[in-house]
């Protein structure tokens, strides 16, 4: 009898220890910093939905997402570890890797370019070839030059960029087009500038890059450092899982996602731009597969185009620039 009681006591102790181990194995709360590419807008709706619906909390994550003073440094701050994650652009990530910055895309948030060439409908200019001899405003970002050159040549303009006049108008792209100081703009997002212009009574024509010779690419990607992937892959997995849920919900109900965006930020958000903007962006969150999905073809084709266009001196190993493993795991 004593032996039986002793065995029961031992068994109870083992079970109790097992429960303690199980409780101790729960994921601890982790605080992470996520640097955004720009001020809060419709592109970031999935972030705000994930926060508001508790998807970060479900993963025991406390996520601080913010707009840096200089968003162009996101890849550098992520690689250095001052930010754990960031939202950036596929071309910029490839450029950073060509310069030895160890960042990797772990999810594609916007599946196609939002950058475009725009003209006023009143101009009658509807295709790149009709820009010959015209003024094209751009924000001074070098990437836009080979993008426009490719679009022109794809429409039969042999001289490409040499046959238009590029005008650096900074970020006054919409204003420059409205006041007709330029005939077209590049660097104009069809989810943003187009609505600024049209809200002022000027309908626009939009020429999408991937329809005029530019290899299709991801406008926005979620980036982290190689060090984080080596040392804290479980944190990256938890973040991707939460964001996939947030963006899937935002895609299913874009207007509600803008409500969440407006309620979740103290930054000034122009509802007259973001409400129509989210309607054109939302389909691009899920086009081609689940939220976050990336293909080797897109990464390789655009990396090859960057090298051929002279944006980088040496070919880029596109296969090392991204991984799908976190998106794949999140679907299980």
C-alpha cells in the first residue's frame, strides 16, 4: 500500500514538472521595432489591422512601427540592428545587397509596382512613345531614369531617355503636372498622386511599368537582417504570421482597413486619397498567391535588369535576397 502511494506521489511530481516545463516553453513577449518606408498610408493598413485585432499579441509580440526621419535608411538601420524589421522596396533592397548591406526580404507586401508614368487626360498622351520631345517630371531618384528609358524603348523610342527632357521637381509631382510645367511624371504612384490630381478635377492617364518593358517587381517588401534570421528566426516567423493575417483581413475589407488606419495613427492621413487608394492597392496584396508570397523569377529578372541598366556594377545573387520559408510555414 505504501509502495502504491509512493508511486502515485512520484507520478504526480513528474506530471507537475511536465506542466511547469510546458508553461516555461511558451513564447516570451518580444518587443520589436519596425521602420516603415513612409508616413502611414493605405499600404500600411495590414499593420494597423494586425495591431487592432490582436494578431501581434497572439504571437506574443509588441510591435513598434514608426516612420523614420529618413526612410531611405531603412535597409541600413535594419542591417545594423537599430531596427529589427523594416518595410522597403525591392529595387532598394537589391541595391543595398550589391553594396554589402546584409538585408533579406521575408515577405512581399505589394505584388506589383505602384510607381508609374502619368499624364493628364487632356494632353492626349497615352503611351510612352508619345513623350518624345516632352518634359517629364521626376523626384530626382536615379532609379526612375532607367525605368523611363526602358518604357520608352519598349514603345519603339530608340533613343530612350535622350529623346525626352527630364525635370527634377522633387516631391511636387502632382502640382507640376496640374500646372503643366511638365507633360508627364514618373515616380507618381497610381495609388497616390493619381488621386491627388483627380481630386482637383484633372483626370489622368496611367502607364504601368510592367506593361511597358520593365520586369515586374514587388513595390514593398518586409525586410530583416541576416543576423536576425540566423539568431531569432522564430521572431521573424511570428511577425510574418501576424502580418499575413492582418493583410488578408485588410484585403477582404479594404474600407474597414482604412477606418482602422485612421483610428490607429496620430499622423495626418488624407482620407480623400487613402480611401480610393486602398481600392487599387488591396488586390495587389494577394495577387499571385497568399499574402507575402515571392517568386525567384521576379527577383532574378529585376536583378538582371538592374545590372543590364548599369544601376549595379556586378550581377546580384537574387536567390540570397529573399526567402519564402516564413510565408510557407505560416500557411500550415
